[in-house]
C-alpha cells in the first residue's frame, strides 16, 4: 500500500472544500453556524474575537467570512474596514451577521465594504441562501425547502 498516495488524495479533497471563517462570540450561534457549514461540506474555522479573526483570515485566506457585528474589543465595522484594507484579505466576501437593523447601521456596514448581511435572528434558509450566493462553486442538495 502506497501511503503517500492516500495522503495526497486526502489532502486534495480537503483543498476542494471551501473554507469559511465564522467570527462570533456567542457559543450557541457558533454551534448553529458550524452545523450548517458541516451540511455543506465546508471547512470551518471559528474566531470569538477580532484579533483572532484578523490573524486567521490573514493566515488561511478563507473563501468567505461570516462576521458577527457585536464583538468584544474590536467592533464588526472596524473589522470590516481592516479586512478590506488588507491586501491579503480584501477580496474575501464578508457577510455581516447582525441584530442591528436600523437603516443607519445598514449604511455603515455597506460603506465599510461589507458584501452582504443577514439579520439576527435568522432562519436556516437565510444562512443557506447567503452561503450559496457567495460560494457558487458548491454543489450540495438544498437543506431547507424553498
Ligand atoms: Mn456577538
């Protein structure tokens, strides 16, 4: 048995799985996101604060970032700007996950360079739709009925 061969096959399939960074300080919310991403065969990384989010995004350059807007220390708005100003992370789609629904905050999110947002509390369909929109090369069966 050629073990190098099997190892490289495993590596190959891992590389084809989209990598999603979820930035979220609430454990229940994180569990839900992890569950959904698992159904989509996405590889998943979690950061519970802004500093970790910035370093993971720079190091691994995920295919998408799901970003909670209310975080300790660094605000979501500040994080969006920092992701978008950094050459290493500027092209990564950022989806704000926000309970802030006022028009003013929505404008702030957009002008900071965020690609899209979903409002908390969101339905599974909302999360699925946004993941499909920004990871179009994914092929997986619908999780939720339309
Ligand atoms: Mn939060």
